[in-house]
């Protein structure tokens, strides 16, 4: 996630860090995080590999019994949009996974849309023996353990919660500008606040989201840590907490998010201990988990292009929506009835400049950042994709965006990390208002409602959307 989420709180200067979430945390919070790095340990030398399969043969799962691998809500969502369950929905063949397990390989995550499995081993010879296996297409190393890793202790994390808030004159409090900029206030006035819509937030950790007063009414349906399944997402870094608050905050006259009545899954896919391409596999697994659970919308403020192993780093020509495994997975989502929003990235003033992965995915909303005046920020990443598609799709406020930090206090931050969830909450209200609008119809309506629709470009995309106008376009049948 390096160079992707350059958020800044109040007086903290913009900087580059090895992990973008560090850029989004205020200095006092960073001090706390660094204080918790009390020890380092030397792990055993292990490796992770992405195994790609040629097919899904010898599969105990069938298209006739989707309830065995999809929730009823996921099946209902497909029925609502008249989407047939197909071979992409089938899990990776259990026979193939069993073969890998019997070889002594530990299976970490799988991706049915990429038809892959990530395995871990200390014995590289075992992996070499997979060469020539008839059902295996390729094997790629995606992670190598470091010589030493820090051991973080967040056992006293709750002691840092102060819930420092204030009261303003307007209902949305500090968030008024970012809510009204995209016309969400009019959807709220019409009674649409995200009720009945399920949003999955894929991020790098949600420190203290379980004990912040501003989330007392937030409906959390489930959590999952794809990096370390035995660790709590709440005892990790706080970037996801800040992202969540842009949508879910519900403190009238202080901070109200764009979809305070929505329900949420909180999914952690980012490994803060290193920057390696396996995180794209964790991200893909989180996205597919969200699909299988039947969520309606996924918002992600993560992105990738450069890694500790420079040979793994992406090149511009790969920005085609298919090359990166996370981008391929994201490009699959709309065909499953799942609407995805992803941050464009914060490399606009750096050498790379371009959007990252999976922001290049097809049939998603890639969101850049503007300031309170609607002018693009210097850090917001630009397009277009390598295959010529307009990116970012749209813009929302990402400079001085208001949110909760890890202490439960109201703060502001910079980054496409925050413009994305602000818009995602508004899209949730739009979907509540028009529940049979497909992901592609919503994407098209959001684009067509935007300020730059007459001449979309690689900086603003289609511009700043007006979601009330998008609602009118959909309701009138102008978007098909």
C-alpha cells in the first residue's frame, strides 16, 4: 500500500512512508503506535507462493447447489439482478487443495475468481516439485519472511480513547461540506440513509472501532482478518477506523457520515510488517468473502504498485484491469452484482503519478480527491489506464476530510482514502432508494451526474457527482 494513502491530520506535514496508513495517522497517534513496538522477533524462514490452477475439475461443489458456498443473501442478490451462478462462483477444487496440503504446504487463502491458492512452506523443494503437475498452470513466489519482525502490543489501546467531540450548529457537524458536495444530503432528506444496505470495508486495521462512542449505533455484521486470522482487527493500525467513520459516523451536530444507517463487514487485508505482492491475494480473498456473504457494496482505500522486492513492482502497461490479481478480482465483481469503489491513490505529485492497483479495474468506481472548493488535490493520482479507459471515474472531498481517529476524537485528514468512503456511503443511499439498479447502472448514473461529464479527463474523470441527480436519472429511466 506504499505511496497510496497519504492522509494527514491537521498540522501533520505530508510525507512518504513505507506504509501508506502511517501517512494517515496524526503525530500523537503515531507516537502511540511506535511506543507499542516493544520487541522484535526472528521468525523461521518461510515462503509463500501463489499457485494458479488450470481448471476447477474434480470439484465436489456444483452449480446446482450454490447454497453450499454462497450465503442466501448472495444468492438473492444474483436473483435480483438475474445473474446466473456460473463456474466463476465455484470454489477452487478441494481435490487440488488437498493435494497441496498432503505435500506439506499450508494453505493461507484461495481465490475462486483467479483460481489460485496461496501456500506457505519452509521447504522450497516441495514447491519445485509442483512443476509439471497437470492441473497447475503456474507457481509464483509472493512473500518471503523477514529476518526480524516487530511484535506490536496494543493491549492498552482502549486507554487511548477520549471521544473528544464538540457541537456545531448544523446537523452534519464538521462533515457538512463533504456530504453536501456530492448531494447526499438530499438523499437523506428523502429518507435514504443506507438502511438495509450492507457495505464491506477492506482496509488495514480498525483500531478501537469497537469502543468509540461515535460508532455506538453502527451495525457491524462481522469481521475477518485475512493476514492473521487469529488476531483482532480492532487491535491493529487505525486507518480503517478513519475510513469507516466517513460513512458510519452518527453524532448529529458533530459528525454524521454519508450512510449512518448502513450495515458493515470489516475486513483486514493489509500486512503492515512488509510490502509484498501477497497482499493482493489477501485483498482478493477479502473481496470474494464480501461477495459470498452477500454484501451490496465494497469500499477499499488500499492500492499497490511498488514492493520491497522491486522485481515484483508493477509497470504502467499492467494497468489494464486484468493483469494484477486484485484488479482481475475487482473487475469480476459487477458481474456478480457487487458494486466496488476503490481509492485512486495519492501519487499525483510523485514520479509514478498514476492510479494504483486495483484502481485500474473495470466496472468499478475509482475515486480521486478534491479540496473543499472542488479543485483536485496535488496528491490525487491520475489516469488513464494502460488500455485507455478514463480514470479516476469521479472525485469527492479528500483534503481536510472530517472523521474519527483512533481515540474517537473528531479530526481531519487528507487522501483518496477518505474521498472513497465518503462517496461509497452516498452510493449506498442511492442503492437503498433504487434497490433494483444494477452496479453498472449505478456506476453510469454516478458518472453522468458529474460535473465534468461533457469532457472527462485523466485528472477529474467525470468530475464531482451529484447523487441526487444520479437518483433522478435512474428513476426516470434515462440510465439503462
